């Protein structure tokens, strides 16, 4: 059985790279997957301070970014892009809401994790903006998996709660 | 050294089991791959719903509320995981023990499942009775937590779902507990809590499972001591927060549970590693060299 541990020396460059970064889907791939056959219309908004306050009070989750990146489909559903920042992780994800505002599907688009505090630095996060499938940073070429202390996803749960409040207070409210 | 996969691969990830679960399928047409990935996520989601400590409607919550009063009938999956937990508890003489829920509540790692007082600290796996017709009975009030084994079982179920869809090459990774299928080897990076950053430890696995546990996971201070989310079933003490254990085994349910046994007692874990043809890689920062030690490989 091949079970020998191989210790690969890391270059000094790798030491400053994120510990773990992986892209699963592009925005376009997620839209096709979640709304196959539908035409999505871009409907981006900037949340007002009053809306932000209402969302925070309703969901109990802080709104870090006033930009709401949403697309609507012809049947009343929504595709919403969002990102969450945890202690060590930075996650972009997409949610498909049905016409009643219920979560129909959730897909993580990409996941970036660092050992240190870089995750909270705008410059660190900026390097992942606009990354496309196949161009993601990797640990080392063909190593696509990591086994270690459990990756965190608690902030995604909070993010979804915030988005459901955003739907109720902003997206759905605008239609009535 | 193995080369990259020549087959197209599709990978998706969702937040499940309190972590990020990724499923990668290789060499299948996109529609078939996405359909199989959906089934794999559904399989994991089912285990999450059955075995969550926190969700009121889970089998685990029902048992913790009712099984000390009357037998509780559970889902076949829950019963199978309880049976694995019982077997591992017996073989490890209690180093692995699913009755540690109350300890994790005491430490603040888990929220109390209901308002009753904390169960008697002397309870153990011996107080859990598995009867016929998937009935579970607790001889004394206790709180079962399947967090040390259910994630591995969920990975095995996802792999079974992929097999059932005709997928021949894939990897399911539930936040570091993973299993691969197919002829292709996967290179996996191991991450230890306090490992030096100048080398990247990697393993090649093919058609096997790998799970990693670290004593420092979710660590906090309780009564002046640093405690993590792992408890020795035997001593009810926190496991060493400096040590990280990765176990390779045929099934992920075994790999997942054995990481806790090795964390608790390396010497006592050795016969179990041999029994399940498993290998452990243990990292401790005080060990010479890069701190890694291999356990359980047959000569």
C-alpha cells in the first residue's frame, strides 16, 4: 500500500501564498447549473443605509458590503452572489431563490483560506477577484485536496440568513 | 510521481456537516457528473439531518431526549453508525466513546440539547443498548454525539451514491475527511496544527479514505485548561491540542473514528490500526525532524 508521507520543500514564494484556495464554479457555470433554460436579468442594487440597518436588525448578521449582486429569472426566482469572510476563510457563493424566496440551491463558487490574518486584508482578497475556473491558485500543481483541521462554513449559514432578510426587505418588497 | 488527470473533472462544494463538502467527478459527461454530484450531496445531507447533535428533529436529538426513558427507533443509517461506534468503543476499550456529548456541552463546544441537567459524568458506551428492529435504549441518561464518526460515514454514503450513478473516478472531501474511487491516485496535502511551514506533507491515495483530526480543533479554555473538540472516551480529558492525526483506511467511517483513538493513545491504537489495515501519520511539534511519525504500517 502506498502510504508513505512525502515532505515537499516549499519555495519562499509559496510561504506567502494562501494555504488553500480552490475554485469550483464560475458565476456563469453556477447560473447555468441553477437556472438551466432560464434567461437571467441582471438587477444589481446598492443597499441604502436604512436597508442595511433593517437587514442587520432582521437577520442579526452584519452587512459588510452594500453592493447586492442579484439576477432575476422570468418566473420570479433570483440568483444572488454573495461572499463571506471568516476568521481564516473567504468564500464566494451563489444562492438560487424560488419565487417564494425559499433557498432552492446553494453552491460554493470558491474557497480561500489562509493560516494567518491575511484574509481580512483587502489586498489579499483582491487577488481572487476575477479569477476564473482553471486559473485558481493551487497548493502545488496536481494536489487538489487537503486533509486537516475542518474547514469552516459557519459564516455561509449566517450569510444565507442575511440574504433571506435582504430578499424579504429589498427584492420582494420592491415588487409589491 | 503521478501526472495530472487526463480526464475532464467537475467539482462542486456545499456547506454541509458544519464544513465545506466538495465532490469531484472525473471522466463522466457533464450532465451525468452533475446528476451524480447532486445524489452525493443528497446522501450527505441525509446523514447531516439524521445525526446532527443540534437539530431538534435528528435521530441523535430524539435519542438524547427520550432513549433513557423508552427505546427509540432510529433510521437504518443511524443504527449502523451506532453499531460502528459500539464496535470501535469495545475494540478500543472506551478510547472511542460516543457518549461524550455532555463533556462537549460542558466545554461549550456543543449547545445543550435540552434543559435537563448534565448527565452523570460516569456514563459510557456501555450504557448504550442496541436492540432488535433498530431500537436504541440508554440505561442511564446520556448525550450521544456522533461527531467523531458520522462525517466519515457520510463520505462513505456519498461514495456509494456516486457508485450507484455509474461514476468510476471521484473524490468526496468533507472538510478534510475524504475518500477516493477509481484507478487514479490522488495527492493529498496534510495539514497539522503546528507543523513547520517550509515543507508540504503529502500522501498519495488510491481508492481509499483519509481522515484528519487535530486536538486543537475548536479549541478554547475551560476551567483554566486548553480543550479542543476531541475527548478521550476513557479519561474524559481533552486530547492533546498540539497533536494532529491523519488515518488512511478502506472506509472513511473507520478512518474518521480511528483518528480519535490514535489521538487518545498511540500505543493502544496500534492493534486497531492493524485490524483495519489502516495507517496513521501523527504530527507533534516536539518530535525531531519535521515532527511526523508513521504508525500501523505492516512491515
